[in-house]
C-alpha cells in the first residue's frame, strides 16, 4: 500500500495542476504559456503513470505503459523548455523549437512497434530480465533490439539536459533585461521563480538520468528508496505547477505594449535631442511618480518611436529604463524624507511612484546604500 502511495504521488500532483490549468484556460481563453505548461503537466502525468505501473508490477499493461514512459521521458524536458520559450520569446521565434519533440515521438514509436513485433514470451522475457533485473541473458534478436532502443532513449534524455538548461537560462536572462528596459515596476513581471525552477529541474533530471543508469529496478528494493525520490519529484512538480499557475505576465504582454507604441509616427530628429527632451519632461512633469510607469507611456508622451527611446536611455544615458525611473523615484523619496522625517514611509513610497513597499525598500537600499528607515532615523536625529 505504501509503495502505491509513493509511486502514484507525482502522477496525482501533475494531474492536479493539469486540471487547474484546463479550468483556467476554459475561463480565460487561449494563452500560449499556459498551453505549454498544460502540455508539460499532462506529459508528466503520463510519465509517472508508467512509473507507477512499473513499480507496482502491473506487468500485463507494461508494454503500453512502458511505450508511453519512454516517449514522455524524452518529452518532458523539451516541453518545459518550450514553456520557457513561450514566456520569454516572440511567437515567430519559437515555432521551430517544437522539433525538440522529434526524439520523443521517434523513441515512443520505436518502442511501441517493437513491442507489437515481439511474441508474448519475448515480451515477458524482456520485462522480467531487462526491466526488472537489468540483465541480458537469453535475449532474442528482437528483445535485444528493444534493449538497444531503451538504451538509446536514455542517451538522448541525457543529451537534452544541458543544452535545454543553458538555452533556457539564456532566454530567461534576455527576457529579464528586456523587462528592465521597458518597465519601471517589475515585481509582477520578473521570471526569477521560473529560473529557480529550471535549475532545480536540471538537477533532478541529472539525478533521474543517474537512476536510469543504475536501473529503475534497484529502487524497488526498499520503501525508502521509493519514498525519497517520490517526495523530491512531487515537491518539485508541485512548485513548478504553483509558480506557473500564478505567472500571468510574459512576452505576449510586452508585445501588446510594443504594438501600442509602434502605431506612433516619430517626429524626433536626433537621439541627443530626444535625450534632452526625456530629461526635461521627466523633471518638469514628474512622470516617474506614475505607478506602473512603462516606456510606452513615455513614448506616447513624446510622440516618438520606442526604439529611439530605448537608444536614448539605454545607450546614450547608459541606463536601463527601470534603473533610470527608479533612481529618480528614490531621489524624490529621499527629498520627502529630508523635508518631513516623521512622514510614514508607506506614504512616501506611494507618492514617489512605487506600487509596492518591497520595490521601494529594495531600490532605496540599492541606490542609497541603506534602508529608508535607517535614512529616516538619520534625518530625525540631525
């Protein structure tokens, strides 16, 4: 009974998040990142269904579940990578990446067709000798072909881990830079939790590959050898589902904002002129005090092209838009504190344009070298 609970736990975690995502997609309509996360969770559910059947010795259905397991095992990591791509890259740049699923389709097809070609005796021999004991004794040419296909699938799984991890991390880093260039407030737009999930997923994938090399059959000898990996993977999969379910901002939102800016026809002459205009208008109108201020707001106010504004701030000033706006906000906040040290910091944060106290405290510490409370106490004692 305990073995059934532990082996089924990751499957039910994935199934839970699959159901949650289906309901959300039904209510909110099509969403590219959500669809990729759903595909990942459904595939992981299938993977752990095969895993559960194996460890509970459901030998009559293993030809079916093992076929699904081999295909899903090769698909889960590429699908999580596709989920990251849908969060961080533009639609036209992500379609070819679906080719990463070719090994999963080919591997699953090869395993399934070989099972269909094997006799009942050969199937029983393969399951008993290779899958449950890691041996090769008395294999027929057809069962040895199945062994070869399984070993190739393990190699392909290992080959996918590092490139998917490094490219996924690269896309996340590029996205974070873009967010800093476009928005002043990034708390609800950052993908830092997804980056942590990718690191954890890569680490557990390496552990999973090691377990495959040792042989899954070795983990059925003790309840603890089943329980510890099950709890580890269940926790990771729940965290992936939780973070993904609550991640509502992606490249699609950035593209929507860019489209608003692209309809504006530029009247700007030079980048230097634009930089001067930006500095004057930000100071005179205090645009930085607007909550959730973004670069498209500045583009619309200047009636210019967003690429010019990017260049004027990022290249000419040497700052990201996020850094430029939040520096001005902190200077304004510091002025308010100096003028009225007894004023509540929550009011100062709001009047300075910060949409959250977390962002206010973090940026104040970054640009002033001390927290706002410490800065306030200093001025109270002057």
